[in-house]
C-alpha cells in the first residue's frame, strides 16, 4: 500500500464530492477522445473558486492516470498543438476544461465535432451533479453523505494505519492531524417556522449554509443531513483546533443578524474519527453528543469523548456487542 501524507488524504476525501459516476464519465470522455482523434494526450482539469484549474485525470499512451503534469495549467493550455474545451454546468458556468494535445492540432471540423460531443457530455454531467446537491442550500445532500461516508472512512482508516508504525490509535502522521465529524442542529427551528413561516425558515437554512461554507475549508465535506440538521467532516491539527473551529462556527451563527428572525443559535455534537470507526457507531457518537447539547441548555458544542471521560454519558456494552448510551441527567 502506498503511504499517503495527511494533505494528500484530505485532498482525496475532498474529491469524494465528485460522484463516482462522474469519475467514470470523465474516464469515458477521455477514451472517446482517444478513439476519435488519437491525441498525444488528453486531460481534464476542474475549475476552482480562487486558484488555477486543478488537475483531475489524464490519458497518456492509451491509459488513464491521476498523476498530475509537472507543468502548470497555464503552461499546458498555451503549448503548441493543445486545444482547450470548456466543460459547462447546467447553468452555463465553466466548471472545468478538457485539454487535447496532438500534432497536428485538431482541425476546425474536429473541434466542431468535439463541441457537439460536449453538448451530450455537459447535459449528462449536470444530471449527475444535480443528484448530489440539496437544492435549497446548495450543499451536498443526505443521499450523497450515505454514499460517501464508507469511502471517506476507508481513506481515513488507511491514513491512520499508515501512521501507526506499530502503535495503537496513533494520529495521522504522528499526531499532526485528526479528522472529526460534527452534527449541527438549529435550536428551536420548529418555532421559527411556526412564528415566521416556512419562507423565513428556508432563508435561515440558506444563510446558515453560507456561514458553514465560509467557516470551513473547501477540503472539508459539508452536508445538509435533513430538515434543520447538517453534518461536517473536517481535518484539523488536533482536538483543540477542532474545539476552536466548531466554537467559531457556533459564535458566527449566534452573532449573525438573520432577516426577520434576528437571532438563531445551534447545538453541535462532535466526535473524533478513528481508524476503528464504523459509520453507525460514528453517527451514534455524534448524535449522542448533540442530544446532550440540546438537553443541557442548547447553543453549545459538545464532544463525545469529553462527555464519556467526565461520565456525562455512560457507555453500556450489551451481550450482543451492541453499544448503548445513556445521557446522565445533570
């Protein structure tokens, strides 16, 4: 197994926002281009919000590869024999580029043929992307979370195991980073809908989604889990960093002036993702800490591991190895 550094693992997990069928579609596009035009190479780059387009996949010598080019995108796109085609979203926004290099370069007729092919590709890509997104907030949806969690845990588990070197439960790369899962729930959201109406309730969800996106990095995974609940998978330096990150989110929401509603608060339950974590247990830990936060005053961040250590949550092991939890009433 090839050992991955923490930044590489973070990048791989962030890439889970690309649906696996999109990966197959990109591979299929490159192979179609190879069959039609026999290029020296072809590559797909994804557009980013603030950086140069990011390499995604290439086809060289008839084989696809995720190994980036040593040259920058700007260098490649201006090289002799390279033709660039924008990849468009359903809203006609540029979301990537296909670069095709051949000597001689593609003719006008061949470029027109590629443009026609892209009409089909763009439409199918839009359908696949749309299936991942919550339409109200623009965040990843619950269905995408369910599909991606196992894959994310697999990548994280490999990173932890690579970093162990014979030690149990060792952090990624000797303690230089950890992954956490947080559940965020809007306090008294039903009261907001009942008092101000669902239109303002929806606006709260949209604004909160924007605050989430501005608080976390683009490499973090943010989902609308359902209703007024959101889930985030983050990579941070350590537990203190996680505490500061989620506390900063809580304060940002509390201090934001929401239209008509004015003040909104959230309760947050957080748990660390370990190499032994499994989906049902991980979600159970986060949900239990969220429940504790909701039943002990709301508008706070609670970590599962801290609650267990302080006996605020008692862990019971049943005979059938199912773990049960009890919140200790304060």
